[in-house]
C-alpha cells in the first residue's frame, strides 16, 4: 500500500508485542507501545497497522476530506464464513459491473475478507455513505464502521499483521496488479456513483421476507451445536405484478433502475422523460420485408421507449401509428399462410403490446446506466466540448470579426445555434430561421441572411436543405473546412493552430490569426444568459453594437474606457457614444476611478424597463407570437396544397375554414380560406389560426417572460402561460414525429 497510500505514516494498534489491542489511537505521535502514528520506514512488521480510507485535500473548499479507498470489511464474527465469502463476491461483482476493479484480500481473522477498491480522483463522502448503507442491507457480514466516517475510517491494508496472529494477504492479485488497480488504473468517481445506484436498486429489490436470521437469538435446542449456516439465498427474479422474468433478461443482472407504476397502473422506469434518440428513431422507421422476422424487431424499440421514461400508453400511441413505426408491424398485423398479413384488432394489439412493454421495462431496468438517465443526451459531453470549442474560436477570431455592420447578428446566430445544440444533444440541428431570429433578437429575414454569411465564411455547414411541404427546416452543423468564395467581405473561420496551416493554402483554416484561448466553460445557463441579453428590446433602439459594449461592461473585470475598446474593437468615439446612450437610460453609471481613469458599471436597472421608456418593449414577444402563427398557417397551407394535388374525384369533403376545431379533429382537415375570386386568403388564415392557438395568451406569456428577464423561446410558449413539457411540434431530432402529446401542468 505504500505505493498508492498518499500519507507517510499509518495508524498503529495499541498494546505491547504479543498482546496487541484492537484499538488504533491517534493522539500519540510516536512509536512507543501506547500506539499512535508510525512511519512506513522501520515499522515493526508484527505490529498491526491500519490506513485511512479518506484523505484530506487542502485546496478543496467545503468538504476537504474525500475517500481515496472504498474498502468493504466482510467479517465472519456474527455470521458464517460462507456468508462472508458470498457477500464479498456480491460486492466484487457489483463493482466489476460498473468498471471498478475489486482487490479482495483475506483479512487474517478466520473467514474475514476485505474487498478493496480505489479512486485516484477521490470520491465524495455522500456517495460512499450511500454505498455503505445499501451494502449493509445486502450483506449481513459487512462491518459498516470503516465507511461510515471519512475522517477516521480505518482498514488494515494487505500485508498488515492481525492482532491474533497471521497477516492480511491478497487472494486474487499480485502486489503489482493490486497497486495498478488501486492506483493509476483505478476507476473514476463517476463509477462509484453508478455503484451506489446499483446497490440501492439491488437493496430495493429484496423482498421483505429475505431477512437474515440473527445468530445471537438461537433457541435452546441449537445453543450447544455449531452448524454453519448457508449463504443467504438470492431472491427469485420477479417483475412488475409478480410475473416471472425470463432468464434471457435476468442474465443481465439485478435491476439498477427503479420500476414504478404510472397513472394507469402499468410499469415504467422512474426516470426523467426525454425524446427518443436518433438511433431509436431509425430503428422504428426501418422498413421490413416479407422475408424479415417481424417479431424479432419489436423488443429494441420498446426498450428504447422505456429507457426514455415513456409510459405504456405513449408507446401504444406510436404502435398504432403505422407511418411512424413500420418496424412494429408485428403488433398491428399477423402473417398469413399465403404470405400476406391480416390486421389485428385493437384489443389484440393492446394485449400484445402490454406483454412486449413489460419485458422491455424489465430489460431496460437492468441495462448499464447512461447519461440519458439523468436527463442528458448520450452525446452531451461531446456536444458540450464542440460548443465550447466554437465559443473559443469565436473569441480567437478577434473583435474585428464581430464589430462590422453584420457582426452582432452573426455572433447572435452562433449563440442561438449553440443553445439548440445543447438542448438537442447533437451538433446537427434544425435551423428554423423564425426560432433563431427570436433567440438572437432579430427578424427571421436577418437570421436567414446571417446563416448564409456564416456558411460562406466556414463557421457552419448545411447538412440538409429545407423541405417546405414536409415542414422541415434547413439542418445545420459545425463546419470543419470550406472553399473560399470570391467575396470581398469573406473572412475565414478558425479551425486549427497556425502551425498546422499549409503554406500553399492560406484560406479556410485560420492563417495569420492567433491561437484560440482555452475552451471556456459552457453550460445551458451561461448560454441562456447570453441569449436573454441579446434579445432585449432596448437594442432595437440603441442598436446591437451598443449591446456588445454593455455586455462587456457586465462581464469584464476591468471596465475602463481603454478596456472596453480592447474588448469590443470599437473606436474611442463609438465607445463613448455607446456609454452616453447607456447612461442616458440609467443602465450604466461611473464607478470608482482606477489608475486615474474612470470606470463604468451597470446600475442594475432592467433592460425591459429601459425599453418601455423608449417605446420598444415587447418587440421580441411579438416576433415570437408571429413565429408561432406562421408555423400553423404554413402547415395549413401545405395540407391545402396536398389536397389540391389530388384528382378532383379523389378529394375528400372538408368542412369550411371557420369550422370549430374540437379535440381529436385535425385542424388541417378544414378548407383553406379563399377570397370571392377564389384566391388564397392568407390574412384571414392568420386571423383564424391566431384565434385557434390562443395567440393573445401566447403574447401575454412572452411579455411576462420579457418583463421578468427570462428567455423567450417560441416553442415553449403556451396560451395559458404554462411551460409545456416538451417543444411544440414534438420533433425528434427534426426527422420523425414519434412523440405523443405530453400533459401540460401549471
């Protein structure tokens, strides 16, 4: 342990040679017989010693002590040796399942086993306490004391002597292997968090009757006999409702996610709801041939829905939609002897889906934990890194790139795209210009022009063009290279360091630009703050260039005139004009002088209040409401075009445009309004759709968000002022609508 234990001294047992006590006092700093700390070098090898499981980190604030080792002490004093061995194997198997390498060691006492695990990153005490509490319920032989106190928890390391003779020895590894598993190759702290969840789920799955008998309460008949009790029997694997889980699923191991009942009494995983991932969508949309085994393709999509926190009813809605889930055709029809398929009844489909869903939930509960279980997409870390790199490259491009006339709009659109990428969990996002315009604080036309400029300069790339009739916007991702156009305003985006730029090709990399700074810390909260600032209504009067100066005042540590000029790139005359305009609206005031020069600080007055004073308040709220109305009118007109493209005799009869839309009725099934001459009346269509979706309530909701300094995102606005559980349109990665409506709650 000297190779991995960071301290230079260990706690020694009290007593004298040949009569050591099971006490390890810490108040004596010498090597006499009374105990205390002793150094590694020159230590009496026959004297029992113990090491601290927790270490102190001087630079850490809050909780300076963290666990360096998580050691399980399975003692055979109150239970049988077989029970201690079974408990040690259970804990070792659980650790291996989460990527933690266990190092078992015979403790030296008869039947006792220590299971050592290490974490070079150190583990938070709260996580270890959870592990300890769950392990106590699973393992009756576990001594909970070592892991119950991060400052005083002690365990004798491998090689240490026992007070009654013998030594703790490794049973499955060499010394070199143990040092590697507990030191440089130890598991990260996140693995121990997963171990805590696994053990807690295993403990929750124990039946109430599976209580280990107390060996101290034996009756008189067996008081004089010494019978070794068998290990505690493992509980039978039963699922929701008491049904037996098949071996193909129990082979995955115990549950690591809790299964609860939904409002209908059906099983579901107790985890946050989220849309299906792109891979799951592709699996649902797979077209099966006549020779394919349709029944073999039903389990994986159902398991993906269960892992996404869906309910059985939500999955059944997708099953009944043949266009959205062709891979689940087995649930809707059965194969005939002639090779065709016969449709199943609704009751038969529901019965089959109930069985498929139950198996999918039981299987999903046993799969390894993923970032999605905590509400994050599986690629969230990669997306966060890509967005952080984009922000660093924007900073390295220099202030000159963003101070030209279109610079603030270009930067605002990049921030808006970063926000969408963080929300979607992917760098390939749908770039709806109306939504981007609202997020950036501009009109949809300005957002569209900014996208083309950013694509021309090489910041972004278009992966798919817009499909107007399908209602799909252009898809955008971060670019890695481009061809330089012949445009006098072109300025290449930044991709890599100057050392890697070819001398023969000076464009489309970053020739002559400085190396980008380290990637900044990026989060949804930090991007929300930037977007809320840039969509403030006051900039429609002062200008978004003035908004850049105000943002520099709020974020810079030094706020002298020269510092603001260096950060924004504006001239002295322009910066002074911005400061005068901000001071006139009481948004900025003079701060304390620094080295003889005045400084500028924000007053704390809200931007919305300043916008109301100059008469530009609620402009972004109106843009957001207009975007929602345009979306509905566009969908209506697309349905009208599809209806007019049919032969006249095949066109179904439709109600008039003023027909009230009742629940369950398709609003696009009405005739599109037309003038007396038969021409489309788009203005009347906008009025009808505005009334149908509650545009007044949506506008009031947006105004309330603006007044309270919150972000306005069109897809999250509702006429009742309540934030819906997921975006309007229910697009799953912009490809297929596979999500049933989620209930809205205040």
